[in-house]
C-alpha cells in the first residue's frame, strides 16, 4: 500500500515549505491522529522553527492516543501537547473559542472514505465552527492513477487488506457480545461469538476509474443465516423493522467502505464547494498522492447551493 510512504516522502521533502505556512503561537489540531508516525516529522520541524505551538491530537481510541503522546511530548520541549479523546462532534466545540491562529491537519486518506456531499458538509462545519479568518486546513488526498496500481494496492499478495476488511466481522461479534453481556449482567460472551463467521465470507474490491472510487465488499461464499441474539432483538427491530433471521445468499455482498481517488483539479473544486481558498499543494514524486492546504478567507462569500457531482473530478 503506497499511500503512507508517499505521504512521508512529501513531509520529508517539503517540510520547510509546509512549516512556512504555520506561524508561531498557533494551535495545530489533528483529526484522527493515530500513531503520530507521520505527524512526528511535522512536529519535529515546528519544534525547531516555531515557538508557542500547541498541538491537539484528536482520536477515539484512548490508549493508543495517550501512549503516542507520552512518547512524543518529552522530545519536543517547544510544543505543548493536549490529547482530546472522542468523536469530532464531541471534541471540536472545545476548540471553538480559541482566538489563536489554527492549522487543522486531516492527513492520510480519510477524506476519501466520505462521499462527496459528506465531505462538503464536514469541511463546511469545520470552517464555520472551528476556523477563523486565515486559519488553514491541510488535507491528504489520494490521487487517481492507473487501475492496476489501485487494484494491486487493495489486493496485495500477502492478503493484508483482505484480513483488515474481514476483521470487521469478529469486531461486530465482539461489540454485540459485549453489549448483550452488559444488558444481561452476564460475563459470558460465547452465545453470540459466531454471529458472523469470517470463513463464510471473502473480500472483494472493485475500482470505477470513471469516478475514481474503489469500493470494498465482503461476499458470502455460501448461504449464511444471521440469527440475532435476544439481547439486541429490540434494537434490530427498531432499525430494520424486523428482528427475524436474515439470510445472506451466496454471492451477496456486504458493502464495507469506499475510497475516492482525486484528480488534479479536485482541490479547486473542493474549495469552490466549501467556501475555502485553495492556497498550496505538495505532490509525491510518483504523482500518487498530494497534500493540499486550504484557508478560510477574510470575508466569506455567499455561495449559491449547487448540485454536487458524484466525485470532485468534474464540476458544472
């Protein structure tokens, strides 16, 4: 999977130019920081070149978040660290009142997992509720490339991607089992451990080169019957309208996620859709991946709502 290497290459090659866009006495806010492996390169440069920087790391997983912060904080004496655990809706309002300049980091390829209307809605919310005039947001965007490169990345010979996608099923089992045990006051989770059996599914990926989107599915290898445990029957009925067993026929596919790939003009289109200003871009040497910086303009323009395209490739 090429993306992480491409992103690290950009940060190493263009770190001076990127830091030049971030002033001293600023708040750097990272959405979904993960292990901080890539962010470490940026923090190292900010620690050398800037003063008064506060870094806010946002993630939903408390243990990895605090472990990463505890490892990095002692290394960068010129940066203040703050770990914020929760969803974006829970955490971002805490940063709304800060009058300091802000740079938001949305690295990796998280933007590609959202459909176009959701991207516009999310970034508009960030702009309106977190950013003030001239604040920046740095967004990682996976570029469109030949189909064989995309397919190889998502269908690696070691089967890492397949294992990753299939791991959704035991994770669902674990969540449901924990909930049922909690509701019943029991410590046993055995009753629902096989709600979904990984052996009954295989990973399938499809790439649409016209809109630049890879879709991931789990396909049933045989007929599967999902029997809901009594402990969640009421919730299933509320969501689905019925708590009856569900039959998944052989060949039926469960949709998992999409990953959009972006054209060269996507950043300008995204700026037009959200009211942000596209200010800078850095592209990997193989032209596989790009980091794009956007800023909130001094005076927000009034935008007439436009019909959104399926992807940011074209705009009319």
